[in-house]
C-alpha cells in the first residue's frame, strides 16, 4: 500500500462580483497544464491529481459530482466510500440513484478524468412494487429512517438519502465550503451492496462496519433491523449470511481482512485475532495466532506510516522497533511468519510459507 498524499483540492468555476467568470482563468490553467478539468466546471491541480492514490481520485470524483449539483443519491460502493468504509478495489464507476428507467445504466461524463456514472433504480423492500416506489420517492425526500413495517409512502421516502458532510471528503472542495452530499443511509448501503460483492471485498467492508458499529455500542442486527425487507432473494440472503458469519470487527486493516480470507481459502485453521503476549513487562498484540505457537503478521506499510504519523518516528526507527517487537515475541518460543500484499495476490506463495512455518490445517 502507498503512503496517502494530501487531499486533492477541487475548485468550482463561478461568477465573481466584478463580472469575471473564474472558468476563464481556470481554463487557461488547463491549457498551461497546471490544472485538470475533473468535471465540467470543476478543476484540480495537475500535480496533486497525478500524485494522488486511485482511492483519493475516486473520492475527489464523488466530491466533484456533488459540487456540480447532479441529482440522485449516491448508492452502492459510492455510498460505502462516502460513509468512510474501506474498499478493497476502487470502484469502476460513480453509483447514483434514479427514478427514471430510461436513465438506468452507465453514462460517461464529459470530463475526461471523471469516472462514469452508473445509475440504479431504488431498491425494493419486500411487498413493495416498482410503481409504488416511484410514487413514494417522487415527493420531497425525508431523512427519517423507516420504521413502519407496512412501508407506506412516508416510510419509503426515508430511504432516499441523507444530506451529510462526509469526513472523508473534508479538504477536497475549496469552493463551496461545507459541501453536503446526498447519500443513502449506511444500513441500506450495506444490505444493498455487500451481497453483490465478491466475498473478499464483502469481508473487508463488513469487518470495518462491525468495528464501527461495536464502537457505538450497537449490534449489526440492531442497526439493520428496520432495513431487513430490502434484503430480497435467496441468493443475496445467502451471500449476505456467508459474509456476516465470516466478518470479524477485530481485523484492523484491509490487509488483515484479506489475509483472513486467503488463509481460509487455502484450507488453514482460523487464527485467533489480536491476542496479547507479555514479555518482560511489555504487552505485544499479535495480528494472528494459531495453536502450536505460530504467529502471523501482515506486513503492510500502514503500521510504519501510522507510527510515523502518531509518534513522529522515522520509517527506519519504526522498522527497528518492529524488529525488537518480533525478537520479543520469538523469545517466548513462538514462530513468526510474515506476509505482504504481494503474497496475498499470489496465494500459492502464501500457502507454501504458512505450511513451512507449521500453520495448522482446518
């Protein structure tokens, strides 16, 4: 994983008090190569865009879409991203809702840097027809969560969107300040998206969602109970149940979540997560631990970068401290096996390494 960069700052063209339209100036900067046009009327600095991670460009595209005032709540993977949940893969499109059947599908943006927009009709809860849904959502949206089990039009309007200022977008939009975004509520976004995802992507999202929910003192069932009618179809319910059964809020990163999936796919025993080892008065938390004294550590760069961010340590010092930590763990007689992102993308290499270190089979 790469080190996050500074957020891309988006600027929207506007008419100034003196009658000058800033779009003229911004277009000149595009011609000089110092700016890029993300969407019509929305610009970013060329260098910041080129240095940004793909995930940051995607969030910038969502912010640009919101700045241009396009209609339709963000949904599916876009909603999950706006709610601050990690995604294993950067989505290939911006996902939004539409009430018009003719608009459903992929639409290319005039801006050459923008992701295409994929429009979806609103999801249907059990017992509600498409005609009833269109009628209900044709009125002004309400942000109240649905609580009526009969799903009256008033209750249905509650699914449309919530106007929020996502934390993940702070710093992207220079103008206007206080950008608000119409996004579907998190419970609906989870139920409508996770069952459609490949299993490994679903686990990454649910691990993070469960961790956030537990921090609020809630359970997943409590959060989702009013929204369960939207989980329709035997296949989607089965995929949802499979991902929920596997998910674990103790996974602390995307890499750890994907590691658990790979370990299971390769036929190894389920490890204990975040167990604690005490050595000479110090406590060390382990990513993974198996019976027989085998410790697994996902060697992502985030832990070193986070150490630098939180404690002001250099990368070299963080690596040195990690070595001391591993030496302490080994002093207890445990064997430590490490793997990286590359290993997760080459399961045969990971399988051979885990086997060599004696990780037990399921």
